[in-house]
C-alpha cells in the first residue's frame, strides 16, 4: 500500500467490546464510503470484565442512535452514579467519587473554596451533600428525567454489549470473518500492513487496520514493533482475578472499590448477577493468595471459575503507526480503578472518525492523533496514581511502596496547588474535571490550607445560608427520585431477570 492511496477497506483485527464498538461506529457513520471487515475467532476469549462505564458513553450512544432502555435491558445493565472507595485512606475509611457537579461556582472561584471556609467555621457538612449524584448514590435512589443532565453511567455485561453492537454493525454492512490470525503481511517498501493471514489459509486485505487484539497487540506490537511505555513503577498492580456471583441484595447505583493488602477488589452490580474481581500486585501477593482473598470476600454463589488476567500498565509509544491504529487494550492499559477502559475505546474511535484518512494517510493527522491520545492517557494515569499515592496506609509493604513512590511532576503540581489554595483547573482534552479531583483528594485526606479570598466578601451568615440552601435543594431533588431498584424494574428490566 502506498501512503497516498485512498482508504476504502478497513480491517478490524479482533472483536470484543473494542472491536465491535469500532465496527458499529464505522459501518453506521462512515459505512457508505467504506468496506468494513472484522476478523474474530470463536476460539479466543475476550477479557470481558470491563463492566463499569462513565457518563461519556452517552456521547457514543447518541452518535449511534442507541435507545437507553433497549440497551440496558439487552445488557442486564444498572445505573452507576459513582464509585465507593473503601479503606483507601487509612484502612478504615469510606468515601464516594460521584459524577455530577459540586455546589455553585462563582466567576473567580469554584465551590470548593466556599466549602473549605464552611468546614473551618463548622457550617458545612461532607462535600458530597452538595452534589445530587453523590447523595442519590448514598440513598440508593435514581431516575432518568428529561430535564436533567446525563450525569449517570452504567454497569453492564461486556459480552452482551459486544453482541448488541454487533447487530448494529451487521445492519450497516460490516462483514465478519471467522479465524485466528496467523501472520501479518507488510509492504517491503513502506512497511505498511497489506493483509492479515488466517490459520485457515484465508487472506484479508485492507487499506487501514485497527488492532483490537487486546493485550497481545498482534498488529501494533508484534508486526510493527511500535514500542511500549511502561507505567508499572507508578501503577504496580499487574494481575486481576475475576469471578461472577449470584445477586444477594438490591443493586446499588455505584461500583464498590475496596482496598486490600496488595491491591483492591471491585463489586459491580448487574440486574442478574454481580461482577467481582481482585486487582493486585504479583510482587506482593501470589495467585493463590489473591484467589483465596477474593473468594473469602464475595456475596452470593460463584457462577464461574475465577479467571486470572495478567497485564502490564502503560501505553503504546504510538497509537497510530503507519496504517495501523490500536484501539482498546492493544493501545495500552491504565487498570480499571476509575472505569476508563470503554471511554478510551470510544475516544480512539471518535478521534479516528474525526481524522479519518479517506483520501490517504497524512502524517500530520497521525501526529495529532498520537499527541491527543497521549495527553488524555497521561491525565487519566495521573488521576489513577493519585488514589494509590495519596494514602495514610503503611500497614503492608504494598501500601508503603505506594505512599513513598515518586510521582509524575504533573500530578505533584496538582496536589501542591490544591493543598495551598483549593485550586484545581481542567485543561481542554482532560477527562476528569475539578469535581472528580476534589472528591478523591479530600476523600483521601488532602485538605486545602487556604481558600480563595473572594469567599470573604460573604458574611458568616451569608455563607451559612449559601451552603444550607444548596444542600437543601440537593436533598429535595433526591427525595423526588424513586428507589434505584424499583426504577430499573419499570424502566429497563432485563429478560434474564
């Protein structure tokens, strides 16, 4: 393939969530100009444990015209308003990082400064009382209302989600080829991929190739040797054990993240089961210890054998290399602590469609794609590191390492800036905004030493009234929500229930 040739044939290597998200998007939104083929083997299981999302998925669903009720019923989905972090600060604590926004900002300062002074004067309660989604999560209440912003996400069955997207892809002309990838053929002159050879002897040619082969990175790594930036010194967990269990109680509208001796455990409530897993560092915990720890801390009966997933945290040095773009786990992995996996899948897909090389691959687009992806990944990386590093735990070697490890300068600057003056600024292209950073920093013990001086233009009585009014309005909104479980039964009940 020559670099200036038009791109008419797109080949997606690998299925799973990433592959079928890409196939559905390209086939439906750009399909009239493209021939889209997905290669998938029934013999190769997908990772399939990315069962929690963040609100940005609404963007993807709007693009594809996906009906929320239909999607949720098809994937056994429940609503997610945030994550409950347990034992992360000192081993006996709990806080929620919720979606939504905190209080009311003014032109010079965010709500955080008003809250900090309120705390100092004893007229402010916990910061989550000033956020509707935070309070709703704690009370187990939620409803989708036409007038409200879409500040909710989902817990879903990743395997069923892939099947849901597969139908959209097929309906818009995507072709699926069954087979295991045996070889990747390269052009001798340009080094571009020309075709993928399967174990059944079939060869699939293309102009642009998407690597959705998971951690293996068969195209971006094995064929093109793109290189990998290892983040293991900042994010030391490198294993996960996953198991599904039967439901034992009403589903709560949040994910649980419970810190353990050498990592953390997740609990994700679906309509028909609970997803469980233990993310851990193999340097501090053996596979046998991790399996025993997980099985000793689950509710309900196991529905499958615990499955071990080995991974390396980090990112490709290029996400777009020659005529290959890595989407999903093939592009890198920043562990599932803040449910950013599916978000990064969709960002890569949308970014590709915005820069799609219909008239031939342009190096300027390649460079811009890679720069934007790196910036977003670095921001998410720093946010995840924050959870491990900002801790008072010294009870195990793992937590002592995390507490004392060096951190990126970008993260240190954010922490220092917030501690000194309660300031947090979001740059264009960053995923996590001030509300997220503030909730995690305060939840794990970092309190600002000062607040913005504009707060002092309010009298003490005015400040108390300002805070109490916001809190009362939030509480009133949540009081009007139905029970989360009851709402699901009416709104999007799964046929599998």
